[in-house]
C-alpha cells in the first residue's frame, strides 16, 4: 500500500467513525427502541427482566404479557449487549430516562455504531481477497456504510443494523477461511457473529444455514465445522435463556401471539408478522409496495441497482473470487425477502423504508467490487451519482428512522417536511 493509499484509507475510516457518531439519536423515537431500552433499564437498574417499573414501559406497545408482567417482545441479544454498555454508565450516575438522554445515545453508540464501524473494517479486509486496490476498497466500504440505509439505522438502538454488521463479519471470516484453506479461529468468529445475528434478528438465521453450507462444501473446512457450530450455539444461548426465564419455553416470545393479546393491546392476531400467508394479487401489490412503492427498498438504496446484477453474476459465473459466498448471500437474501413478503402485512410498521431488509445491504454491496476494479469515467460517474443519492436519502432517514407517516405516507417526504423539528430534537 502506498503512502497516498494509506492516507485515503485512514481518512475514510475516521470519517466513517465521525459520521456514524454524529447521526446517533439522543432519545428513543419509537416503540421498538423504547422496548429494547426498557429491557436494558430493567436488567441494570431493577435487576429483573420485567419492564413493568421502567420509564420506557408506558412509551411502547412492543411488549408481551406473561404471567401478570410485561416484558420486551424483542429478541434479547441487543438488550443484553446494551446492558453491558449501560452498567458502568449507570454506576457513575448516567441514567436512562425518557426524552433527550445521553445514556441512550451512549448505549446506542457502544452497541450499534461500534459494530457498524467494525463491520465496515471487516468488509475492507474481505475486499483484499479480490485484488481491489486499497483506496478503492476503502471507498467501497464508505459507500456501503454511508450510501445506504445501513447508515440510517445506526442512529437508533435497533437489531437490524446490528444483524447486518454481524452477517457481514461472518461473510468476511468464511471467505478468509476458505481462501486460507483452514482458519479455525476464522470459523469460530463466523459462528459467533452468525449466532449473534440470529439471536438478534431471527430471520437472519438463513445466513447461518447458507454460510454453513459453504463451509461444509469445502473439503478443507468440512472437518472443522465444529469450530463454526459451537460458537454459534454459545452466541444464541443467552437469548434462549431469557426466553425460558420469562415463559418457561425456548420459543422466542414474538412467535407466541397469545402474549400480545393483553387488555388494551393495539395488536390483533392478524396483524402480527407470521400469523398469515399472503398470496395472489395481494402478494403482488404488497411486493411492489415493499420494493418500489413509497417505502420501496430499491428506491431508498440506489446502489442496489448496480450491486444486485453483480451479485448474480458473481454467483453463477465460473471462476469468480467470491462465488460461493455470493451464492450464499443470494440464497439467504431470497429467503429473507420471501419470509417478510409472505408473512407480514404492514411494510415494517412505522419506519423509514423496509427496516427488515437492512441486514441484506452490506453483504450485497460487497459485490460492487468488480464495478470499481475497472473504473472508466462512465462507471465512476454512475457510482458517484448513486452513492451521493443514497447518502442523501440515508442522512434524511437518520433524523428519525421511526418516521411519523401521519405527516406524509412517504417516509422520505415526511422527514423532509419535519426537518426543523427533527434537527431541534437533537439538542438538549
């Protein structure tokens, strides 16, 4: 690496850290992040899993009712990690509370933002396997981190951005293990990251299956598959323990509709994801809205227009550097998209575009690398325009990922219309 390239790489990763830190919101904005923060406060400040006595319980309906107590309905891993970050803050008097709150921002930064940055470092190292020059690798990492909704969801305490980072780290670890023909600790890293992702955002377990198949298919790695499986099980164990401690069952709380049907609940059985199966014209219309409607995932992440065809080419063309990983991403991505198209009804609730699919972003944008490998003026212009467009959309979203769609049904427009109010909300 030349001195100039080293300077570019360092500058871009410092810029990523700065932008990621500045976008962090200082308050819980929606039911989902309030529910997770209630669990963090309950564990650290009250020594219990029940959120009954927390400040955030009245602010959320993302909760379940089990044996006379309320609990967060979210998978437990993000809250468990958040509790580790919050415990020393609470010990020195920096307490969680509703409204503008430094503890909320610090917990979000110490979990979501930190893993976002580490995931981009892993992406940069993964691209080293492709022969892409260091400077271009850093630019692709920056485009992934800043030019998509991966940036938007770094702003709030959520599971989708965390899962996206962990799946990306797992992808990089498996690719490096396959390239080296060994790598017990690389496989262990992949297993741990996949377990964290699956126990934070259950449908991302599809990546554990797909990347596990890549490991099993390689005769050099097959005999070491335990190095992948055991860390995976260790990573999911704490979340399973929380489920059992609350309900007496290992089944995730969000999969039991009866827990949501408490007195005064806003939910009906039909509204819960996984309660029904879409088909026919309803499915076509729903899919169109999810992909290219007012919340359309493809419209809010314009770099996907280049990345998806390149992912398909990498998966099926002979001799491509990351072909096995591309097939794994394509298969797991298709499963994740199908899961929500078939089993949901509400466009991921009140959110900026389709938050459920954020874990697909970084592992898909990896496959932009051939576009930058042979960089003509036309390619550079197309990449630059889509990067800048994606950055603008992502920054608008970071003002409030839990968009108030009562202002306008299109989240991008809603956030723009509320711009002065959202900027003022960042101030104490």
